[in-house]
């Protein structure tokens, strides 16, 4: 029986420590992992918890991230609660198996610390890995600070394992900016946290020899489409469960989470949409913009997949100009988040002016002032009633100014 | 008002631990905190910086750089790096570790960047060697900062630090406590 860990009501934890404690409190049956910067301390702390008697489950050391996720799939299919952690190149190596995990409906929880993808090699934070997993059939939750890294990880188990979901869930936190930044975290005690998540409920476990099942079967054109459609439906239906879990979490802790987070949006005429730690930095910029007479607000989709199309459109419908902030190299388009937002607005008949901003690649520092510059751009567009700034800009990029689709071009 | 503290050290000297300890101490005083460091894939011995933000209000700014109110230099050779005065203001206080007296240090041409700065010195290397038994200058420098800044009373600080260090063997705790008390007396 695992020992209880004595926690203070207020701890000073970085995002990695917070995620590791959440995994410990979930009493995971199997963690299979191959550590990689900047998520290494999640796995390292977890292994220490196990060695010190705070965890009853198994820790499987593997030779690569591909093997890590494969072992997770096996353990999940066998009928256990399963989790892992990764970043960047490790995430990339897992991608093949991420699709297998979701296709086999394995409710694995993966605590991702977002980091840039090589080449050039870079250990710092951007959303290249998150975007790489975008279509893998996972639920992707966003955490903007260490408290949220803890909270989202607890919620992730409850969402993934729900009878109506049964899909893998990733929680995402910015490399270093959250993972290695110590802030105040208010954890639950071990019993309360475990009770919130609940016991693992098996469904079609392979170790139930009286009811043999097959995982990962082959289906060609006669059934493949139906399986994928059913998986998609589970994702499209999952917001109801996500909201229910967030509600239960709020009742327990007082901390409220929504499918779409927002700041000062009631009367906003311009808005920045961002995922990750810059959502919080942009809040300060919005306050400063308001001091300058710009009615500014900030929006963050808490869930990147399923993408809350309707909620995003609803919160942005009266905004004149929107800046979509993508923390990933767009490589031939405006930006994944930008395209989601324009798609959502268009689908529901709204017509705000949306511009795309690429920022923070490879950990490039993004300040309050950088966000304020975006608000100033947006105010120009809002005032003109049409786009007068380029469609795509790059924040704090060195060298000559780069932009695409300037007005008049 | 947010208080910004920047640490200059070499990887392995304990600046990250020091920054986290300060965050923990201040959180126990009811403050909001952020403690982080900025480094690449460097090895032990490479120069690096660590940061503390301390505020009465929740801290939402996740950008890395700030204008420092206090600069703590815990490696004696980095005192001579002119970069330690970057990102500071008129009233920034510098607390640096050196075996030199303040006057002798300022007389050196390599320390010209520290002229007319609000400068405090202590020999955190010597203090830690003589108390802890190893050159771990983070806790004595942190104690010197507490003495100069008065962000928390010396008694509360030492009490918090004793609790933070409690996971270590008694000998290490005693050494650190002695180092911190001595640093508070010697910083000038």
C-alpha cells in the first residue's frame, strides 16, 4: 500500500513537480517513459516517489519514446491506469503510436512539456510538438501555469477514463516557462485527489481471459471509416464530459476551468487568442492597452482538441479585430490556431478581422510589451474597420521585418 | 510593487536552489512568487542566471527578462563580468561575493562597471567553505540579501530556511545555518 505524501496547503512547485505529484496521486498502474528535456523531472520525480514507497504501480524503463508509448498501449489494453510524459523529439518519435493509442481507445494520460522540434536542435518551449499531435485523436488540454499543470493532470484521468470518452488525453505546459518556473501551487491531499479521480474502471481488458478481446485489428475499406468516425464522434462529444469534470473540480477546489478561458472580454473590441503561458502575460498587456483607451481582452482555448468551435466563435463574435498567436513555425500557412479561429468565426456567420502572429519559437522571450504591440496593431484594424496590418507578422524576429499578405499586395 | 531579484552564478553553484528557497521563504510570508533560471544546454561551470519575482498580487508575467532591483553574484569571477549591470536601474543593489574589501574591489579596473553602484560585499565562498565544508555560496548570499533588503525579518528567514533544509542531514543543516548567520554579520 502506497505511503501518503505529506503536502502543505501551499507548495512552491514548478510545473514538472506539479505534474509528477498529480501522477503520483492518481496511483497509476503503469508508467512507461523515456525521459527527455524539459519533461525529464516529471519522470525522475515519479521514479523517486516509487522508490520511496509513495507509488504502488510499475515503472517500465524502455529504450525509446516509441517503446514508451507502445508499452503504455499494451498496459492500457491489459486493463490498467497508464500515464507517461514527454517533449519535442520524444513526442515526435511517439507519433505513430499516439494514433494507435487513440484508435484502440486507450485512456492513457500523457503530461507533455512543450518544446521546439529540431532542426536546429533547441530545448526550449514552443508548441511544435502539440501541433504535431493535433490530429492524433487525443484530447489536448492546455495548462498555463504550474497550478494548472497539476489541476489539468488530475482532470485528465477523469476525462480520459470516463465511460463516454475512453480516449487518451495529453496535458500541455510550456517548456521552462511553466515546467521550470516555481510558483505557488495549492495541491489536494492524497486521499481527496484520488477520490476525485476515482478507481480505474476497466473496459474490455485483455487480461480478462474469460472474455478474450482483440486490440489493434485490421479493417480495410469496409469498416475503417466507421471506426474512425466513431472515434471522431467520441472526441466531438467529449466537451460535455470535460465540462462536467471541470464542474466537479470547481465544487471540490473552488478553481474554475472552462473550455474557453477569457479575460476582460465583456466589452472587448480587440482580443488576443493564445495558448500557454503567454495567455497570462497577455492579460497584463490587455490591462495596459485599456489604460491607453484600447478595449482589449484575451482568450485561451483550454482544449485544443476537441477544438471548442462554437464557444470560441461565441466569445469573439462582437470583437472587431483579433490577433491569433501561434507559438509554432507555420510552415506554409498562417498558423494552426489562426486557421481554427477564422474557421470557427466563419462557420457561425461572424466576420471579425483576424491576423496571425508567430511568436516565441524555440523559447524566444515574449514580453508584456510584445503583446501590447499586438493590441496596438489590432486597434488600427478595428478603427479602420478593415485589415490595415499584414495578415501574418512575426514577433521579435531578428533581421529585416518579415510579414506576409500586406494590404494592397 | 513587484520585487525582482537576479542571481548570477555558475551552473552547479546552487543559484536555482537559492532562487527556489527565496521563493519558498517569501511564499510563507504570504507573497506570490516566481523562481526560474535561464540556461541552454550548458555544463557545470558555465555562467547562468536565475530569477525571483516577488509580489503581493498573483504574477501573470511569464516573460524571462526584467529590470533587477537586486543583483546577487555568487561566483567571485563573475563579479568582473560587465553583464551583471545590464537590466538594472539607479537604485539596484548589488550583493557580490569576493575575498576583496569593497574599496580594493572598486580599485580594480576590471570592476569599473560597479563604480557608483549600490554595492555590498561578502566572501560567500570562504564562509561556506568554513561552515558547510564546501564552496556552496547560495545560502550565505541569500542570507546577505535578506539582511540588506529586509524583505523578511532575519528570524523568520532563518526559521523558514531550517524547515526548507530539513530533508538534509543534520550536519548540512547546521553548516548552512552557521553560514547564513555569519553572512548576515559580515555583509557590508
